[in-house]
């Protein structure tokens, strides 16, 4: 099966095979990682290696903490204002899709949210021109969603936030290309696209931004306390953490993020070039803002959607149904998707037009 699901998403086959080989006996320990105490030296070595490898792969500066948390990106929608307001009352949100809209709505329960820019009036088909953003210089932070998973809209460079810390929900494009971490105050991501299985959430945060939370913030939600306890205030998601570590090592073996980015650019170009050259398929997103991870597209005749999906499934292509809020199709082509997999999809799309278009 070639799996185009938006998440949880396909993992590199090599990683799955390694998990299988080590499932019952990790490294001669006689135990599965699932059975190990998180306080024992075996799991500690797994946890530390994962953090080290992520630091290396993303070139994370020493003054940033790396946290392995739970609750998904959704929990971070609340944890970010709980931790980053630092005496301020408001934060700026740039809304370029449903996920950013949700993040802003949740944050509004805890602080004043200023929607500094939104492309909702354009049905989230691009990023508003940065010159039109109404940024507040007193905001505690500026929140963006660098890749909107549902609408297929991606920032390809970091915006200038005039010295206000930039916070990014990178759930669906983390590790897809090199990023300059020093341009961000905080990056968070649920694991289940480019990192590993769901259950672990990565937070990368500049250390001077943490330590002052909203009153009554529970310890488990306080970045500083989590950092001071090596993300082990309580039992961490050990197995997901371990698999994430294998994915970081896989990225290193591929040659790092520059190689991964080139592969992702190639895969996306293959699909967009075909869609743009074929009237039967449409992607509505402004070309410069198109996502390299999630490619939504519609068929000229939506009545054929069911048939398209059925035929795709029969051809071994799964997970192509678009999100219910936008309809049509969506091909998610995260790091583990191969160029051959995307080519198989394009071949199927061509054949569908030939026989049904
Ligand atoms: N943010 C983005 C950009 C996402 O794509 C998703 C899930 O697909 C979420 C947040 C929600 O993540 P979680 O299910 O880990 O809470």
C-alpha cells in the first residue's frame, strides 16, 4: 500500500523493519522498549540519543530546550499561552488555515488574541502579504502555522516579527527541510507525520522564554519544570520516543535535511506539475504558497470523487480523501513517501482522466 494519509502517516519502511526486529528484545536487554522502566539506563540511553540526534539534524542551538511531551499539538495550543505570556496580556496570530484558526480560538480562552492577518476570506488559498499584517509590538509572541495540513498552504521563509518571539506549529512540516531554529522562540509538533508514531509531541523552546507561567499552571504543563526533569516528570511516551529516535537516525543516514528537502521538492513538483498541466485536476493554492507536504486537489466533476477513491484503493493508493471541510482529494507526501509512490499516484491520475475524464 502507498499511504497518502495526512496523519498518522506513513513511516520509513526501514524504520518499521528495525522496530520489528527489536520489538521483543532491544539491544540484548531481553526486554521490549515497551516494558522498560523509563528510569533505567537502557531507556535513558534511548531518550538521550533521540534528543542528541534531533539537535544534530535540526542544528538546534545550545540555548534551546528540547522537550518530549504528550497531548499532541492540540495541547500546545493552550500550553503556549500558559508559558509564553510572561506578564503580557496578548498574542498575535497569523491564520492561514483551520489549524491556525483553532490555535487562536484555544489561546483566546487564556489571553487577548489579535488576529494580525488571516486568509480566511480567500478560503485559505495563500498567505496574506506580510506588509498587510497588523502586528502588535507589545504582543508576547506571534503564532504561525508554517504548514496548514488541510489547505496545503506553507510558509517557505520565516516572517519578520519585529523582535517579537515567533512561535510555530510545525506539526506537518517539521524535518521536511532545514530551518534556522534561532529565528524561532518556540517550535512545536505532534509526531505523527514526519517524526514517528502519535503520542509524543516535540517542543523546541528558547530557554530565556520559559520559567514564568500563568498562575496555577500544573507542573506537567510548565515547560521549565518539564525541561528541568528531562521530560520525565511522569512516565513519558517511551515507545513513541524510541521510534522517533529511529526516525532521526534514518534522516541522518539519508544525508540530513538538505537531502530530505531536495527529495520533497522533487516529489511536490512531480505532482503539482501534473495537476497544473491537466484541466481535469485543480489545486487552488497560490503557487508560491503551496505546501510540499500536503497537496489538496479537486476533480472537474466531483460526482466522480467516489469512483476516483475506489479505483485508487484498488491500485494500492490509500488515504487520498480530502478533509471534510474542503472536499476533493489530498495527497500527503511526507518524508517517508517515496518518489516512486508519487509517480504511482500521477500514473493513476493520468489513467483516470483517460478512462473517465
Ligand atoms: N496542527 C497541525 C498543523 C496539524 O496538522 C494537526 C493534526 O493534523 C494538529 C495541529 C493537531 O495535532 P494533534 O492531533 O497532535 O493534537
